[in-house]
């Protein structure tokens, strides 16, 4: 799966509610907490906040975030640190981008992009052209472990 | 661990070394012939890959033989697997919540 040239997670979702309502569900702590995790979000660039959930498996239950971009009603970007990593001091630094667009019938097309990789990282380079053609050996290897 | 892992392979030379070592075992000298870098530089790259668990070393006489340790990539694969499941589940929950939520005008 790693070799699908898709080292970010993209989810498109059509919601029956209008963008303004979805925006609230993404930016108000209580609403966001209802469907995602307990948090102290604020749609303000530079705001640092944390998601909390019961620890599970290798995950310590905490996600550290910082708001990077806010376009009220249409775009929200924040960092997403940790999450699935073991708490060994080297947490994953990723970015979550939400975009909202009006859909037919007054609904919302919500797009989530979870970038897993920094531009200097392997994963990001794998998205680039040509990597897969020369990465055949790794491809075979990964097929065996994923 | 993942960050180190991905930074390690983010370097073009290291990635190329890792690819070669996925195919078969090499000594530092053998690796050097394929790259336009000094032998100490190759050793340094191997050190980084080793620390990340991406390469293993086997000593035989005067030579050290290196080969890839592909299972070292597992944390990255696990990360993707986890979130590919996580987000669709959460968006289902969002959709359900929105249905219960009063209209935006009725809110604040």
C-alpha cells in the first residue's frame, strides 16, 4: 500500500449539513470533541491545542496540534503530532488540512488531507515522479510486510 | 522513530544505498563503486541507516557486510494503516453528529 504513490491520506466526504455548520463542528471544542476527540481547539493561527483520548495500544492518547491556517468557513490546517507512535520522544509530525466546499442540495463537500511527511522525508519523495520505477526492490520488500 | 526513519531515507544517496542493500548484501567498498562519494561518507550513511534499524551488519573476517532490514520500515506502514482506518470512522461520527445538531442559525 505504501507504493501506491499516495503517502498522504485523502478522504472526501459529502455531508448533508451546510458548510457553516460543518465549520462549527470542526472548530468548536465541544462539537469537535463529540465526533473526534476531547480538545481545546480555537480557529486562530498559532493557537496550540491538544486532543486527548484514552491511550490505546502503542498510542499514548495525546495529539499535539498547532493551527497553521484559517480561512473561516472553508479551510483549516493544523499540525498533528504524535498519535500512533510509541512515546519514545520521536513523535510523528504531520499536518491535517480540512477544506469545505458547498455541495449540491445545501450540503458540504468536506475534504481531509492528512500529510504524513515533511518535504525532506522519504515519504514525500516517494510521491514524486520516477521514484517508483527505481524503487522496485523496496516495493517487493514492502509487499511482504504490509 | 518514524521521523528519523523518514529523514534517513529522505537523503537521495542513503535511499539509493538502501535500495541496493534490499537487492543483496554489500561491503562498504562494493557500495562505494556505485556512488560518487568517499568511503567514509558511505560508512556514515550506513551508520544512519543502521541506527534507524534499516540496515544490518554482518562481520566476516576483515569485512563488514551490510544488507537491508526491510522490517525497519514497518512503523511507517503502521502509521498509514492506522490513519487510513481512523479518519473514515471519525467522519462517519461527524456525519451522525451533524444530523443531531441544530441548524447553524439556531446556534450561536
